[in-house]
C-alpha cells in the first residue's frame, strides 16, 4: 500500500487519517478475493441506488456487510494468534501508537 495509507508492520491494517482499517484476509485465493470485491462493489452501488427506500437500503447494507465479512474486513479476525482486533480504532490508542507516531520520520 502507499505511504498515504500505510500498512501496519504486521500487515493486519492500513491507516487512513489516523484510524486503523482491517485489511482483507491474505489467505484468500485471488479468484475468490476478486469475486468478493465485485460483490462488495455491487452492494455499495445498491446502497447508493437505495436512497429513500428504507427496505432496499437495509438489504443493500446487509449485502455490504456480508461481503466485508467474507473478505475478512469485518467479523472475526482472520489471524489466529489471539491478538485483539483494533479495526476502526485510532492508531494512537492502540499498540501501534509508537509505530504510527514514528511513521515517515
């Protein structure tokens, strides 16, 4: 990933505006990952198109969540070492704080 959105040293997250975002499961094979990304993009378009329709919006958001869980970006962490999940936490409030404070220096 670019310096604009750096990856944490362990490769579990990338950082946007100081917040950690969980990366996709790196053990997914490429065809599966590509299929899931297409499903996610389709679901995001459905969210966009559902404006004003409460039922359609709920269904579309559910599809987004399903795709993100399948990619490993939400739900149970894809790593198996028991480390906690810091998805959506500010980097400065996590064990990545020192790394982030020194990133790019």
